[in-house]
C-alpha cells in the first residue's frame, strides 16, 4: 500500500496499531490476542502496509538471520542472574527462606519452556525486531527508551481491565516499579539487539527473565510476606530486579561506548 514510508512514519503507524489492538483485546481470551499483537501488527505492516515482507531484505531487517550466540552467556547472566541475585537478597535479608520444590514443579517448568519462547518471540519481533530499528533517527538510547514507553503503554489495558497482572500490593507503587523495570529491560534487551544485530538475544533475555523469576518465586522460596518479596523486591519487576537490570544495561552501554571510542578511525 505505502512502500515508501519513512522510518518515522512506519514507527508511528506501528505504535498506533499495536496500542489500538492492546486496548481492544485486553479482555479477550485472557489477553492471548494482546500477547501476540506485536507479532500480528508486524506481519500487518510488512505484508499489507509497506509490503517489505515480500523481499528477503525486509525479513532480514528483523534480525532473524543470525543467532548472536556469543552474546548468550551475557544475556543469561544479566537476566536469569539478576533474578537469582534478587531472590537470594530477600533470603539474606530474612524476608524469605529457601525451600525444596513441591510436586509438579517440573510440569510447570516444561510448560514455561514451551510457551515462554513462543510468547517472547511474539513480543520481541515487534519491539526489538521491527520497531527499534525504525526509531534509529532518534539515536540508539532514545530509541530504546521510546520502545520501553510503548511497551509500558501496551501493558496498561491488561493491567487496568483484568485481574491477571500485578494485582497485589499498592497499585501505584507496583506500577511505578513496573514502569522503571520495563524501561530498564528495554534498554538492556535493546543493547543486545544493537550489538548483536540479531533479535534472538533479546528473545532469550525475555524468556530467561520470565522463566527464572516465575520458577524461583513459586518453587524455590517461601515467605510470610509475599507482597513485599514478590511484588516490591524480587518479583517480575521488583526494586531489586529494576536496580540489577538498570545496572547491567548501564555497564553494557559503557562497554559499547568504550569499544567504539577505541576503534581505529
């Protein structure tokens, strides 16, 4: 339809469409349509709006062609490692205790191992695969932050209109932590996308974070202060996870800038 849209125009169109789908589908099938909306809108953009999906170059721009394997150890350290460190900190502070996993934990882990990568790929193809490169006119760091803000806004209908997401604790405090954490994730995942030229490290980062915090909080610890531990400190977007993720993103950014400044000109 519009094969010559600029990066700015395609980014704005994508954002408008994905937020509209989010607002309209949050309560449908427990949010399943919303979960895949970044992928669905990416396909709509590539196959209908700009039609760049009818060339190999269009798909290659999503970052699917290479795996970025050499970045995977650092991805796991800064995602699964941060979640593990956050949970261990709550234990050291006396707010939780290590516990042996109960029956059935392996079935949940298997389910997460199947659904987690599918859902993460559905999101990351939209956020880091499609949107982030089209925001390059803003500069690398600003593009990552804008993707993060869109990511936050995309969650809002699900948070507001359903009881499934972060329903415990003070909603304003939880949302503030959520916003900060998602922005930190966006910068961290975005840096992996930028340095690897691949979307797969971002997919792995998304999966590793989701699986690790879910398994640890459900099966590895017990606590009589679940809101403090699982919402405010070491849960999906708790304060310790926010600080750890932001710190890792900052260190990787400094490392990338140091490498760029020392490169021969």
